[in-house]
């Protein structure tokens, strides 16, 4: 599979629709209706939904590449597709009856949070849920919301064998969830990553599931792949796509500015050389990342899980290279890069917001 420029997976008219509406989407603080229409038409929210429930059930390497391409087209859109389609992966762990009921929807979109800031108290036939969760990308157009909860039996927490609190995910209907403003950051402004809460909500036991390969209901390699590396790879691909977009914009911008006519030719050429070197290095790191993802997928198909640590390391390295490449070029971009109304500013803001995600910043030791 080719690991060329991320644009190779997207039709030009798709990119045009996504980018022509990006500024308006930022003002709306959620994806634009034309962007959503395209997502529904292409089934992008269903990347990981099982085929049994009208999903695409894409192989992991294919999905990661598509998510990078969408993040290259626009950071907010790529991020929302990644997180909401990622929640669709839970369809492999839901009981078949409820999955069939919830997921067969052409406008399906699952938003949610990984934070364990809710409680689920055991009651007859199910659970009583209370809690507040932050940063659910895509919450405003979601059909369902997922949330992690600490399991309670009365006032006591249910414990795992090691003495830790038992935490399980749940899936709610959007109508049962109150969404309220919480996203006040400089980038990813169109993700609509607002907060949500539920109060004394009863849900049946089949709305609870366990993310563990041993508990997969759908017997397919996709649902045997570990969640940690899946999440690391998809987030790294988003950061990479945004960085490639930034570097793409630098070339024409530098040509237009001529890097300042008061600068000498040697300085201009040195900046162009820097762009060329950083671009080559980023694409080299991308290729290494995809090599690790592909190897881990194939090893999973053959029952060898030895490549997973390489996915974690390659994901962190790609995120690091992406951030550093952008930061080395930013000082030469002039005031356009600091103007919130320009495309390059939006991309810079998105990169520096997305790359704050703790999953790729909490490596055991600095790279």
C-alpha cells in the first residue's frame, strides 16, 4: 500500500467541500452541514462498525490512512471522524441485540469520553447512571453517547481482582444526555467537543459492555486488536495529517513572501532547504509509522502480538516529528500564521491543540 501524500485517498471535490466550509464550521463550533452530508454519504463515521450492523469494518491499516487524509483536509473534521468512528468500534463488543438496534442507522454517530467521571449503580435489570464528562467531540450531531462509569453496588464500589475499582463503558441515547458548552480552546474549534451529563438515568444491562478481546462479540481481527495501540495510531495519524497540511501551505507562502525581499538569497535558499528537509523527514517518519501499523496488523492475523510496542513507539515519534517540523517553520511564516482568519493559522492552532492529547504525551521516557 502506498504511503504517499495523504491527499491520494481523497477526491478533490471532497477536499474542496471540506475546506470551503471549514471557516464557517469554526464559527458554528461544530461540523458544517455540508461536511456532515459528505461524511454520511461516504460512511466515514462507520469505519469500525461491524459489517453485520451496516458498518465498513475496515482493516486497521486502511482506516488509519484514511483518518490521516481527512485530518490533512481539515483538522477538526479528521478529529471528529476519528473519535466518533473509533466509538463505532465498540459495536464489536455490544450484545448483538442492542447493537443491531442502535447501529443500523445511516446517520449513526457515536460521541463520548474516556474519562471515568460517572457512576453506574447496579439496580434491577440494569444501572442508574450519574455523571458529567468533558470533551465529547461530535456531541452535537451524535446519535448516541458513550461514557465510562465506576460500577457501584449501593454506596460501595465494585472492585476488580486486584482491588481497583471496576470501570465499564456504557452507551446512551442522545436524547437522554444533556450537552453543554465546555470547549474554549484555540484550535479544533469545529469539533464541538463539549461536555455532557446524565442524572439518575436508568439503562438496561445490555447498554454496558467490556472492551477486551476476550469479550468481543464479533469474531473478527479488528475487535481482537488492542484498544491502546488502536487509539495511539489513530491520534498520531491525525497529528501527522495536520502537520503535512501545514508544510504544504509553507511552500506557496514562502514563494509569495520571497522570505522578505530584504533578505539575501542565501537566507531564502536556506529556509527553502529547511522546508525540503523537514518535509522529507516527516514523510520518512510516516513511512516508518505505517510500517509498524501494518506489521502489527499482520502479526495479529497470525497470532503474534510482538509488534504492538513498535506501534506505540512509532505513534509517539510521529507526533513528536510532526510538532517539531511545524514549530521549526512557524517563525518564517510571518503574520499570516498569526491571523486567526487564515488557513495556515487554523492549521497551526489545530496542530497545537490536537497534539496536547495526553495519550501521546505520556511516554515512559522522553523521545
